[in-house]
C-alpha cells in the first residue's frame, strides 16, 4: 500500500480545521434529532454519528474515485458475479489464520493449492507445499525468502560474512515487489536490461550474471510493461548449461502473477511451470486473472525441500497446531472462499472461455488501434490479454502522455509511462483487458480515441513535456 502523511503543507492548519459539510437532509433523517456540528476531516469526532449519516458522508466522497471497470491500467479483477459477493459477505468476519476455528475455510484453501498444483503440472501433487497470500507481492516475498534461506543453508560456512552478499537475478521489467524484496531482505538485485526490441529478460544474459552467491533467477510469466511472456524454458536451459560448466545449481522462481492463470488454459503446450525441474516455486495473483476481487495470491513450492522447514511457524494460541508461512498474521478468509467458488464455478473450460474472450478482445482492439495510423504496436495481446503501443515515428504534435491525459477526461484510465534501462527513450500506453471489459466497452474506448485524434494532431507540440508529472502510473 502507498504511504501517506498527514495534511499536506502549506495548508496544514487549514486542513486540520476543515470539516465535512453535512446536507440538512442527512441530519433530518436522523431519528435522534440530527447533528449540531459537522465532523472534522483529520481528527476523530468527539461524539458518534448516526450510521446513515456516516455512510452518506463517506459514500459521497467516494463518488470522486474513478470507475473501476474503466481502469485499463490495473490487472486486478473489477467484476465478479453477485453470488461471489454474497459468499464474500458471509465470510468477511472469518480470519484466515484461525484455521482451527474455521476448518472448512482452511479446507477450501487446501483444495485451491491442490488445484493449482495440478494446473501447473507438479510431478508429485502430494509433495507440493503451498499457501494463500494477500496478493502476489507477499507471495513473491515468501518465494524470495525461501530462495535466500536455501542458499544460506548451503553456504553456512561463508554466510553471514561481511564480504558475502547474496544476489537475485531478474529482468529490469520485474514488478516493483521484487525490488522491495531485495531492499527489505538485503539482497543485491542483478537486473538484465532491455535491449532494442527485447523488452524482458534474456536467458543467456541472466545466466552470465549468476555466481556462487546467486539465490535464484526470477522469470516473469506476463510482464507488466507489455504483457509478454518471458522464455522460462530457455532460461532453465541456460542455467542447466551453466551448471554443467561450473557446478552452480541456481533455482528458478516463476512470477506468474498474471500469466499463471492464463497460460495453463490458452497456451497448454507452452512449458514454463513445474514440468521444468529447475522451477522450484511459482506464484500467481488470484485477484488478477484468477478472477477474484482483491486481495488474494498464491505461492506454491515443488516440495518441502524447496521451502526450508525453519521458515514455517506453528502456534497453538488460536487452538490447534497449523503450520503457517506468511509475512502477516490476521487476514480475511473471504477472498480464499471466493477463489474456491470461482474454481468450482468455471472449471477448466470456463476459465479457458473467459481468458480466450479477453485475449480476443485485446487482439482485436490492438489491431484497430494500429489501423488508426498514429500508433505503433509493441505487443498485440496474444500472450497476456494486454497490449502496449506508442506513437508512430512521424507523430510530433502529441505524445502518449497527451493521449492518456485526454482519455482520462472521458473516464478511461490508460497508463502512459517510460520503459526502464536501456530503453528509457521509449514511452508507451498499455491496455489491460480483463473479464468485464467487453467488446462494447472496447468499441467505446476506440470511439473516444478516434474523436480525440483530430484535436491532438492540431497541437503545436506535446503538452506534457514533464513526463514524471504527466501520469500517476509507476511500476
């Protein structure tokens, strides 16, 4: 979650004194006689509010948020069936950590892990160790911790020593959670830069960055920058060759935050998962293409050897003795229940149909954007249902930041951002097609884009020259 400070200067004092305005209708609806004073915004009120009044105050302020269905920046699920919402409401008071008190919720979590183990071709599903998390960020942290601890156990004679620092190899296109992991757990991040039209990790370059202090290599099944899959099988082959030459045995973690719930249904012949012996662990986001409201993620390890036992904790003060591996303790069980509901509701064929529909919409919309003539596609939505595009070389009157800004005026959130090293020169727009983003909505987006182009073409130059200020979207 983003960090927040108190009221922003220079109006701190004014903001602290500011009070919410209360519509007289809200007060008169109060059977206790209404309110005598509006509540403050940055301090606890002195006395309680009637529930209806409190609801209306919060409800009205939230109307200024964007429409989640029109948010084409997020990968997170923004629509579920009403029945899923009912189930989540029934489970909103269940604490996922309290498995002794809520044994059936714990059983549904166990079943989800087993289903994912089968989906990702675990050679021995009974040996797989897995858990739910608050999202892929926590799942990646847990996977990173396991890799670091396995490396430390193998190098107990050298670590910890001041001159020995573990490292993790990844592409520069990784999601920010991996940079957080390296910072929080004091691991050197060794990143493979982008080159030319290669926008993700190069397997050979990754292998060349490995040494005796490498805890693992991260492969991304679905880059957030452009929606492309990284070549996990080629990465494993490069590391196999490295082991033959040097003896270094470097494990691979697959960050399948998005692709882990797309590739098994749409790209069944693509080998990226536990079919590759070097893949030690995989994560995914249930709240992305797992089709569940935020936030739930999943982390699975090939076997107990891949997850050191000393990282697993057991407590009995909630009753029972259930092993847990998590960064936090209390966590809602509703999203886990919703994940099981969705697995049960859709099955393989249902997931295949939903993901294929999203990919079809992404591919069609990408081609229609390219046909406008003002844009060049980087990806076409044929891997993740995501495509990235930039302005054509002969477009000089506007840039991608202008397009993003103007689309926002119509309610569309289409992020514009620059690529990382060595392609900082490249700025793109990205469209994420999810369940709920229909063909009709795609038509409306294209209509708005076509309507804006004549005005953009008449600009004397791009208006958003400060690209850092042009968009609030950051990887």
